[in-house]
C-alpha cells in the first residue's frame, strides 16, 4: 500500500500516467480506495482527467468504486466542462438521466468550439435523442462549422424526432444543402427498413430552452410585472396577497416550475426569492435544469442565493453541488449556512476535498468554515472532514470551549456511529455540564433548516437557549409546557399562515408576556398595511433577516420599541435544543 500511494502521489504531482500503477486501483481494499480518492479528488484538472478517463475505461460497470468515480467526474464536469466527455462515453444514451441537465447546460453556455464539436459527434455516435432539440438550436447559430456538425449529429441520431426537427428547419431561411442531404438520407432509410414501432419518446426532464440568438446577449431585463396574475401576487406590496399566492402555489409544483423558468431573468424585487421558496416547498423535478443554471450565475443577490441553496437542500437528489462549494466562505453567514446545508445533502468526495483545502489553509476564514459547518450540524460533511487533523483540532477546541449543545450532540452521534465510545463519553460530559446552565428559551419556528441554523447560532451567541421547530404543532406542544422568552418565525410557515399562528399563540400568552417577532427576507411591503396586520394579529414587530444581535438581546428587556427597531418595514422534526 505504501509503495502504491507513493507512486500514485508521484503521478498526481508530475502528470506522468503509469497504467500499471493505475490498474492496481481496481484491486485495492476499501480503506486503500478511500486514501486514493482523497488524493485524486483535489488533483489538478489535467491529471484528474487522465486518471478518471483511464479508470472509467478500465473498470467494469459493476465495480464498487465506479459510482464514486462517476460522481467525482460529474462534480469536476460542473467546474470544467471538458470532463463531460468522460460522462457522455460512460452513460447509457437510452437512460441519460444523470447527465441530461449538465449536457443541456453546457450546450447553452459553452463557447469552446472544439468541445462543442466533440459533444455533437458523441451525440451522433451514441444516438442521444434527448439532445435533438439542443442540436437544432445550433442550426440557427452564426457559425457554419457548428451548424454543419449539428446537422450531421441529428442525421446520425436518425430517429423520427430528429427527422421532424430537420423538416421544420427546412421550412425556414436556414435551410441549406446540408439539411436537404440529411433529410434525403433519413427518408431513404425509412423506405428501406421494415416498419417498426417508433421509439417511445422520453418525457422531457427540463423545460424547453430559450432559442439561441446569434446577436449579442441582451442585458438583464428591467423590472417588469410577471404575466401570470397569481405570480404577480408574490410581489404585491400587500402581505395578504403574498400569503394567498403561497397558499395557491403550495401544492402546484409544475406551475411553480413554469413560473420560475419564465422569470429566471426578471429583476422584479422579491420575485425570484419567493419562487425559489415555493420550489423548496414543492420540489418539482422540472426545475432541476433551471436550478443548475442559477448555481453558476455570478451576480445573484444574497437573498436569491440563500433561497437557491435552501431549495437545493430540500431536493433528495441533485446531480452536483460543486458550483456552490465556494459559498462556504461567503461573508454573508446566512448564505454560507444555506450552502453548507445543500452541500451536506448532496455530499461527495469532491465537495469534501474542496472544503478540506479551505479549512487547512491556515487562515481565519478556514477556521470559520469549520465552526460554521459544526454549528450547522451537517453530519455528512463533518464525518467526511474528520480525516483532516486540522479540522479535528479546530473542532475539539471549539466543542470544549463554546459550542452549542446541539453541535456537541451531532459530534457525539458521529463518534458513536464510528464506535469511538471513549471520546463520545468525554464530549457527553461536556454537554451535560453545559446543559446545566439555566438560560432563557427562545422558540424559532420555520420549515427551512438554514433559517433555524442561523437563529440557533445567533441566539446562542446572545446568551439564550434556542428551541427550533420545523412545524407549528410541535412548537405548540413545547409552548404549552413552558413559557418561552419569545417566539420568532416568518410570514410563511408549514401548515398555517403567520396570522393564524399568532392568534393561537395569543390565546396562550398576551402580547406583553411573550413577544412574537417576524423575521423575514420579504421586502418592498406597504408600511401601513403591514403595521395594521401586525397589530391586528398580536405580532410585536418585523425584523430584517438575519437580524442584528442587538435585536435578539432586546428580547430580554421586553421594550417594544427596541423590538421594532428603526427599520420596521424597510429591510436591508422535533425540537432541537441549542442551549
């Protein structure tokens, strides 16, 4: 093992591929494979490409290491499109699900002609019918070489769908001899082969793409009201309208997906944020392509990125979160927390390797990344990073000195899973000692884990204990048994509106005994309408999100003016114990 790893590290350092050494990977045991993956995941692109190409070409389809190498290639392909060729050559063209969104995304973004031609030729060679519509777009592109390659690829795919698209193109001013020759060839094939059942059309896994334009891309569109009246309600200045819109779209995933697709570039304030909130609630598969597009946008507002990453954390499967790994160092803590949740949900060897590099950089930023991951209680990331001595050292110091109880609980559960009983008992004693400290309890209710994670950290930092709940029912059970110092929530919560929640809370505790605060990213609301709604429902005030620590500290004093602050309107599973 030592000699193999030494030679493997030499290959990564020099880029000189040795097939005899790489062939040994196929017979490594599980621990040896893990050590190899840890070195391969952060390797330079050119070396990683050659190694992954060799291994994917060499190992059989049932080799136990293949899924991890495939995912590593997928992650690299989202950062460097060149890796997509490995995926194309090792994906069943009749079941292209894992790469559908990636390849479509590359065809809409890539400008490297050499790579585009490689993809076109592979699509034709492998008969990738799911790319017919995307290839057809290139016929309208002002590049004769790419047009010719696209037509050739459609001809080689040769299905009824390819034929029909070529027939439609032939009716436009883009018709030329290449298209006519392709049509003649395909129609000739139809006459000479026996009648057969047409290939069943796969259901589109992504909404249709906008037509490719030959002229320069337009700048971002100005703020304009959405066409759909129900979508317009999402940006109404009247909060009740927004509540109605959330009720309407709450179980309509396909409609939400279409609304997101139609408004991806609409700059109307609050629109994209609220559509992404609905995406997180409804989880439509049709939106996967649009979410992938958004992950690679460079100039998204922090509020949009928060809801984008939150939505990704709700999806049970997403092909790669590699494009957002850089967000773990974002100076906006609520953005980095949401990114960590998404990365933990869709964890991979590449994600672990990239985060590990940041933590082992020896900087204050690296230490902050480590403690934020701990406070976010991201078990898959934490366990994957435990192989890093730097992460383990930072974690041990933080857990022993000032970490919240729920952070220690997560650490203990991972240690117990790894059969490290003695160390788990050590941290259990630290936890038990910390839980004996009597702190006022603040209840937080929200269906979003990143929202709860952020408030847990803020509340702990202000000297209070946070009890966080995903739904109101569990929260009520706790509130009935113990009077909290305060309750914090958002306008939109699971199972009920905030005004209904407020009325039920006020049946238990009056306004002057338990403050109820709304902290939200909802902006551009009518001031008088919102004030009236808050007063009518017995809500003490509206905070920006995330609120400043001074807001939370003011809860101990109970002064309503301190609770409201100056920017009242114009903003810039079970209970979890975070004492």
